[in-house]
């Protein structure tokens, strides 16, 4: 986990391009964290951390 913000319900996970599909599939199988029901839905993938942080800023500033 590279970045997580529970208040904004947003997180960034860093993985190699070779494992991206495995990680995304695994996230959809998680339905509970510390006794709390959750739904983890991948929204965007990108090749660089800088680009995903820009996307995060744009998405969070729309609120």
C-alpha cells in the first residue's frame, strides 16, 4: 500500500505491471477489514506514481 485515506475512501497500491491483473482481481475478493464490511473497486491504473497522484488530486477536489 502506497497511500490510503479512509476519510476520502481512497487508496493507492503499487505493483509491477506483471502482477497488476492479479492484484486487481484480489482486491475484489476482499469483503471485510477489521470486522467492517468493505467493497474494494479498482478505479484507475497508470504506469507512474506521479500520474496516479494527479488523478487522485483531481478526483478528491471534485467533491
